[in-house]
């Protein structure tokens, strides 16, 4: 463990150095000792031990974690290797594929336009994407095995689009249990050569369900990316750079990494089904992050660092502002982290395994959990079993990243590893348990959270 703590000291020293280094250092949040932020440093070592054990066991190549409270970084740690092939140590500013954490950023992009009056929550999606005027739902197959398609009862709303209740599919896998997801997968929706091409494909493919009847993980955030482009006349990468990344000094967050940043890109691994050992992941050319993507994915296309995402999280904790720059109004942030699901809703699987048919009752995402605008939200921690405060928002990415932002305890946590699907043992839940066991001071404020905005 000595090497871990040496690396820890180096990372913190680097942050302190950045803070005093002028323009480049402006990206670093202030640093504080755990005790001054209400943590037990001794108990917090369990977090380091947990991450290092995964490296030692060969479950992950490496990772970076960052914990912040009261506007300061209290723990920034790098573990393991950036690349097993080169043996290079993981740098604290390593660039990771954050995949579905992109959805939270796309949600902020949409809310910037919402507070400018460009759209309303209960507007029909067809007002912005007219290609979706004739959507149909897959309700089964006929005697010849052909899909039975039923017209949607009404167009999905923007609120439903931002809460995965619009009825769209995703197509992350060629799943025979879901006609809609299978159709999306085979049509290559996520591999479209432009966002306009993507929406034209979606318009021709079956919906998973009627709008507003269930939560279903979907291509919705990618459609939001196209809406951003049409409302602003800018590409999604340009809008995010000008309105989010540059103002927040998120200097390493983008949809691709130029040549000079590729040496900091964390190599990506998967688990060998036969041996369980790490093997290089085969992502395919459509996920080439060394060049601008033809269809920037608002649902899963961003690269970022733990430090950059810490600034994004702190902006949310501050009610939409950081270092004197306002991205969102406090009431807009409150809207984002309010639960927008009706009480009768339950949350289904993420579309990659154990998929349910439309005629099957969905199983709960988790008791006490809801969904805000492009983020999960903890409505009642007692029911959810999580140690977080009410109003905590969270999500994760399929390449092994996760975060939560807890306004009740004025803290955030970001974890980044480089293994597809994570480690399969609930690392996000494990880190939450460890962090809150180390938290000694009580919450500093109440999180006022409506159980539903309806």
C-alpha cells in the first residue's frame, strides 16, 4: 500500500501545484484534508484499499477516484496502469471513455436551452423532430413471424424523452426477446453516419412501448443531441464546448481526443469469458475516439477526466454556477434532480440483458429511486438502501465509470476504471458504502426534492 499513498501524495501535490500555476491551474478545484471536510482519513483508506485490491486481483488494469466536499477535493487517487501493454502507470489526469455519463451532460445542454425558452417539458417531440410523426409500437409477431405494429397513441413529450419514458428502444444488443431493440441493433442506429440519418432510422423502426407507460433505457439522449443541434444551428460538440466545457474549464472533455492527448487515454479492456482475465476490448471503428465522430452521441460519446467531471459535479452542487460562471439557474438544477416518474412507474433493465417484453411487468430499478432529467435520483434513501442523502443524482457508463452528486451532504464522488461493464460486483455501491462510513459530520443542508414534478 505504500506505493498507493506515494501516488496519492503525488496526485494531491499536482493539484496544489496546478492551483498556483495560473491559467492552466484554473481547472483545479481547491484541495482540503479529509478531516477538515468532515471525513475520517483512516476510514477513507478503505476506498484506496478497495481499488488497489481490484488491481492486484487483475480485475481492473487501473482507475482514478475523486471525492469532493464543501467545494474542495479531499481525495484524488490513481491506481494501477493506464496500459497493461506498456506498463505505464495510471496518471491522475487520465482520459476515460465515460459513455453513458454523457447523458447527464446532454441533459445540461438541453436545460440551458430550456431556461432560454427554446422548448417546454410537455411539448411533443415531433415539434423538434418531425421525422417521428408516424411512430409505431412492436406488439408481437403474426403467424408468419412478421412484427405486428401498432401506431403510437400520441407523440412522446420532451419530458418523456428526457426520462426514458418515451417508448424508444436502444439496440445495444441483438436481443431476440425485444423486437424493437433487435431492429435498432440490426439497423445500426448507433452507428449512423449523422444524427439526421439516425433519426430517420428511428422513425422507420418499431418502438419498444407506447409513450408514457414505462421507463425503458433508450436512444433518447442521442435524439436530444440532434434537438440541441436544430435549436442552435451548432453541432453538439461545438455547443457543449462553448456553453459547458470552456466556461467550466473542462479542458479534456470532448467527443474525441487529438493526437497530443492520446498518450493519456486509458486503454480499454474486457473480461475474457473463458479465463476471466483482462483482454483488450474490441470496440469497432465506429467508436474510434482518435477522430471526430460522424454522429456525436449525446447518449454515450464523451471522453473526460476525473478532474474535469469533478468541475461539472461541483457546478451542479453549487446550483448551476462555478467560479463565477453560471451555466444553469438554481431552479433549473432543481428541476433536473426532481423525480419526474409517476408513482406507479417501475424502472426496467438497461436493455442489455434480461429484457422484458411489453406484456411483462417490469421489475423495480430500486425502491426509493426515481428518474430526473437525464439522471437517476434518490427520492427516499431509506427505501433504496443507499447511504446517500435525498436528492442525490447519479449514473454510470458502460466502460466502467460512475458518479453521484449528493446535495444533502454537499459532496460528490467520481470513479473511473477501464473495463467494459465494470467489475460485475457493484463497485459503485461499494464505494458509496465506504465513503459514507468515513463521513463523520452530519448533513450540512436539506435537499428539497419533490417526489414528482407533475
